[in-house]
């Protein structure tokens, strides 16, 4: 008989099974199964995070869900959840069992990556309503992108220096994303966790300084997953692989001073010089200003995620 188990942590062997499950789901669905913050939490116990495993009758792990404080280590964040079922075990009630489990565990909302029809139907059948959207946008990189743009007068750019800029970045990120439910709550521990990932490259975290004060006032953090990195292609020499505009932030006191577009282009130039053929990013559907900036830079919508919330909350 299938069963659901609620656990505070995930051992190494089970974590390996889950990451394999995530990969199978992503290959079939063409969207990420579990977002980065939730994947990073798959492992030892951490405050505010609960893991829910779904087992088939033969004991095989066929599904996974996580309930967390907005997917970060920060306390007081709205409780949200994500879940995934192995593609070969879908339409057998495992998704509904996981959804019921996360709601019983206090999840305020649930993410549906890619707005797949089955996921949408499941959320709506539980009385959840979509309250937030997250767009994935993408565009090709060209040789023209490899040239650094000029910043407005009085500003200069440099790379992030681990150990020197850690706390500065956390403070700037918190100010730039004060109203954001996840990004603005990142802590120094969250930063260090990301810095420990194989994709982290300090040269790809670009900091903009006010030349007069030396203050770091904006940043563009790029990301290149190892599996997406460019490698030499025999004979053709053409660019390939993809990178990501991971986070772009400007301190509120410096917004409206013409930093947005050149700041974005600085990251595109870094990625283009790495030999990548394309770039993508994620942006909230209600962030009209950012979406307009990215559209002017040639980005187009390629997918959308939805956050479903308990009705009336």
C-alpha cells in the first residue's frame, strides 16, 4: 500500500534518489521540478523545513514535497511548498496525497512550475487560487553582447570579493528586495550556501560602486550551471550553452538613475565572453518595470510558474 512519510531531514542515499527523480521529471516536463532554494534544503535538518516522501506499495520513492518558510533559512517567512511525482508513477493519486500532506502541514501556498495542466487542475481541485506568477524569459547571446556597456557617470564596476563583500552584498540585496517574499530574506548563511555550489564564480557577481563614496549600490549576479557551460565545439567554433541572469539589484536610493539597463548588459557581456549562446532569467509577473527593461533588451517569455494560495488568505 502506498504511504506518505513526514521527515525532518533527508539522508544522503535518499537525497540521491530524489535528485534522480527531479532529473526525470525535468526531462519529461521541460521545466525544473523543484526550485533552487528547495533543492538546497534537501539534506540535513534545518529550521522551518519539512520533507514529505511518497512511497509506492513496493517501497519505491515515487514523490517528494517540501514545506518551508519561503524556501529560505529566514524565520517568519510565509510558509510555502513544492512537490513533484515521478513521471512513471503519475495519475495514481500520489500528487493529491502530497498536496493534502503539505496543506495539512500548514503550507500557505504551493508552486506549480511551468503551469502544467495536471498541476493546475490539482491545485484548483483543492480550492487553491493563483496569486503570483514568475516568468522565465530568454534570448540568444551575440558577439555584440560581449562588449561592456558604459555606466552612467560616477559609477564603476568590479567583481565580488569573497570575504570582503559578503555582508555588504547581503545588506544591499535586502534593501533592493525589501518587499520581495524570498529574495529579500536571504541571509549571510544563504549567501555562503550558494557560494559553496559548483556553479558559483565570483567573477560573475558584478558590483557597481558609487565612485564618490565607494559604496556598493547595485549588482548583477550571473549563473552558469556546470551542465550548461560552453565547451569547445570541434571545427565550428560556434557559441553554445546557456547562462542565467541570476539576480539584478539596485539600492532604492539609486533607482531611477539609469543603472538598470547597463547593469543588465554588464552581465550579458560576461556571459557572452564565456562563449555561451543563450541567456535566461526569471522575473515576477507583476514587476512591470523589470519586464519592460528585459523586453527592450530582446528577452521574450518562454515559460511561467504559478503560486497557488489558499482561497481567502
